[in-house]
């Protein structure tokens, strides 16, 4: 895995080669389909060592260890849980290393990192030494299990039960978060030493933010060239229930709406993009995307928004333009087509490489080539 992730002369080669990732993921949830429904199935490493090693040492695989309130460590053998939001994982090694590379860790850096399985914490301990690493998680069990597994790997960093969006337990030269935040917590800026650097992702987008603390208590930086998406922060045992869009969903599936037009481009899976999805989220936050495919090759995309706006775009095939029905106070598909036109004309979208300025209260401003957007503090 180390050979496949970095060059041998990299400072991260040794930590990758020496850290036993399988210790941190003895059991995990594997997504799959059963009777036409997506579910998560329990996998146990001791019962299937080949699958365990293959899963643990895949540089490009995040291993899901918790779904909703269900931790794999506590599940009965052969357990199956319905599809839900994953709530903890061992982040894919290649991405963990990329985050640390963006952080530009010095040998004497005091690092705060989010915990999860503890694997990323172990890599940091190999690089910096246990005494310079603090790892936090909102989940008491995750902290205890990580403590035990880190000890088995020979590490004893500082581990704290902590909501990472609240007060942090020290002052740090680097903050690296493998959970996404809706806005930058002001507590991070307070906990960063002068000139310190933070690396995190913004929820609902593929944007990875790298920013250095400035003298005014804020920070400046840019959007990293690589997209990244993580589970969002949570403040309890699970995420709050998703909004009930049942009535809006029923309307979006059948109604003609106030606007019926022909779209400019074929139907796309917005959630499979990062630049289009990120730009749309910054423009109209909170859109839910759904997709249906018919046996005859038709493709229908739906967009639902909490303000009552909806869109339905149906095309006879993957390469045909759709008929678009829209209703509510906003024209969601028009916003999507406007962004896609921008991409066609310019070749990229301004979120890629955008400059970042963060106010001391955590408000995040992005800008590039005359475009700008702001995200309020968390």
C-alpha cells in the first residue's frame, strides 16, 4: 500500500508501511443490494482474513465502521442494517496522506486531527511522535476503541471526547479534519497558533479548504486542486432525521409545474460531480438530488429544495436533452443549466482553485475571476 500511495523517499512512506491498518478495522459495513433494497452487511475480519486484508490495505478505500447508530464492533454476526448515513469510517489512506501533505507538517508541529477509527491518528503519530498529536471525536466509544487499537500499534497520543465544532482542548499549529463542516468553526481559529494551518472539507460540496491563520484572527488560503468529501460533523449519536419531502416528492414526480421547457444538456448525476455539485450547493444550498432509470432507457432526474422548489427532467436516453418541469419559488434546473453552460464556455468552474478568506467569526468567502460566494460560520 505504501508503494502504491507515495514515493519511497516521501516522509509518509514509513508511516504507511509501518502502520497496521487492519487493527483499526476488525469489522466493517459493506454496502450492497438485497431483495432490491440497498443495505449494509456486516463483514468480520477474523472470519474472512483475505477480505480483511484486501479491504484494509486498499489505498483508495474508505472502510465504513458505523452506519447510523450501529457500530460494526457491536453488531451480531451476519447483521444487516437498512441503508442510512454512515457515521464513522477509516478514511482512505491516499486521502489522509494528501490532507497531511496539504498541512505541511513540520517536525515540531502540534497537530489536532479528528479520530474516527484512529488510523489517521496512528499515521500522524508515526510522523510526529505521540506527544505532538491530539485526536478528538464526539463519540466516547470511538475514542476508547481508538485508544486500545493505537496502544496495540505502539502509540499513546492525547485522545479527547470533543465536539470538533466547539471549544478545542489546546492550541495547535495544524488542524486536519476528516469530517466536513458546514462553515468554519470560530473555535478552530481561536485554537490555531499564529501562522497555523487548517485543512478541511465543506459539507455538501467536494471542496477541500487549506488556509493559514492571519494576524487579524482569521485565515486566508485557497481551494485545493483535489476534490474531497467526508461525512459531516454530528453532535450526538446520529445525524438528525432528514427533512420529510414526501409531499414535495409526490408533486415533483407528477405535476406539470409552472414552467415546462427543454433542457440544454442531457440529464446528469449531479452527486457524481464535484465542481458542478459544489457550485450549485454554494448557489442554492440544500438541494436534494434523486435519479430514476426506466427499463426503456429513460432517465429522470429530480431536484427538491426545502423552500418548496422542485424540478423534474426526463430524457429518452443518456444522450438526449430532457423535458423539464419546474415549480415553486425557484427554477432549480435553470440554475443547474446555467452552471453547466459556464463550465462549457470556460472549461472549468471558479470553485476550482478559488481564493479563500475566513473572517475571525468563521465566515468563509470564496472568490475567483469575478465570482464570489460566502458561507456563514458554523
